[in-house]
């Protein structure tokens, strides 16, 4: 029971840190990404449909969740410098 509670607390703290990071650094990083895209490929041709935007967002959230879980699990390893 203690391990589950500890894992829940760690995951909650990691999610909180991640959300703070996204809120602080997402707009500047999006500007950099837009500038790099315009420089390499020119102006985007059309806006993607609503379905494509939702699918991209859900896929991004899925990948971010997997990396977050991977980080939490790696933190539980009894290795010096990692866990």
C-alpha cells in the first residue's frame, strides 16, 4: 500500500512540474518551431482540419504521458544517481 501511495505522490508532483513547464515555455518554443518551419519549407499551405488537430493533440498527450510514466518508473530504480 505504501508503494502505491508513494508512486501516486511522485506522479502527482511530476505532473505538476510538467504542467508548470508547459505553461512557461510552450509559447516561446512554439514561436521557434514556427520560424524554423517557415525557413525550411516556407509558409504552411492550409490549416489542418479540426479532426487532425485533435488527433495530433491526443497523440502528443499519449507520448508525453508515456515519457512521464517512464521517468517516474526510472526514479524508483535503486541505482545511485537515477533513483
